[in-house]
C-alpha cells in the first residue's frame, strides 16, 4: 500500500504556502489541504507531481481538480465546522476529503459508477467519514436532505440547475463553474426565499457536468 510520509507532508506544506501566495486565506481550508494526502487519490505514476498545482486524469475520462480550484471553491462556501454541505461530482474523492477534514457534514453525488466505487473505497480506507455518498445525477441535488448551508459543484455546468438553488438554506451559498469549454465561477447567496445575490469570479476549466436527457 502507498504511504504518507514526512516527505509528502513537506510537499503539502509548500503547496499550502503557494495557495496562500495565490490569495487563499481561510485557516480551515489551508489546514485541511495540509492534512489530506492528495497523492493517495491519484495514480502512483503521477505521485511526484501530486502537490504541484496541477490537474490529473482519475479514470473514466475525468480529472481531479487543481489544488487552487479546490481551495478557492472550499473558501467561497464560507462555512464553519458542522455545516451541512452537498458536493456534486465526487470524482476520486479528494475534494470530498478536504470538506470532511474541515469538519463539515458532507453529502456527495457522482454519476460514474467506477469513480463512485473508487471514492467510496478510498475515503473509507483513509477514515474520512461522509454523511452520504450517492450514486446519481447531481442536476437534481439531494431533495431529501435539503436544505444545505452550501453546495459545491466540481464540474462545468452549462447552466445553473434550479434544484440546487432551491435546496439552499436562507444565507446558504452555491459555488458553481458555469460555461461550456471554459467556465466562469459563480457564487449565489440565498438572501431570502426568492432572492439570490450573484457574484462572478475568474475563468476556470472543468470537465462537463453531464445531463442524462431521458
Ligand atoms: N471533486 C473532484 C472533481 C472531479 S471531476 C475532485 O476532487 O477532484 C468532476 C466529476 O463530476 C467527475 O467525476 C464526473 O463524473 C462528475 N459528474 C459529471 N456530471 C455529473 C452529474 N450530472 N452528477 C454527478 N456527478 C457528475
């Protein structure tokens, strides 16, 4: 089995310094990134690059997000320990582990069976306890567990799915990259039952949030 060593910890510390230089301030986010062994979520062939700010293939034609993107989205959620959050696009489970490490109650949805199984096994092996990992379609959100303090979408959405907005608590936030080839990061804050405050950030690049049209 692959190990987590002092050498990996040293690389994570350097990654955390880089993220701080790039403008990530949240202590909870930086502490989580300094703890989660990202190299154990990717193919051992990429291990030497695991703590650089890079994306990698994770199977099923998907990619693990850049550490900066993970940090940026986690910070934008503006949540504190114990908050109930929903992630769309579990992938290999790295972002999920970061959210668990931040002390959040994490629900996460993945539509690819292979990745769903991988993340389930990996998170268990590394003792990250999620509230629920769901094999299904993230466009629908998770009505039966709603409302959420925050929802994070980790795939590029062609539009903002309505159920995700309606499953936010008042004061809750949805962080979602919107666009086809490249995406603009959008942040929606629910200010009351019917009103959302929208902010946009820079350009990011994600694999697409796929819709099952049937
Ligand atoms: N959070 C991951 C990012 C994975 S890439 C990380 O930490 O690296 C995005 C993931 O979204 C892929 O695994 C893809 O299969 C998944 N995805 C795409 N469309 C989806 C949908 N409609 N519902 C749920 N997951 C979806």
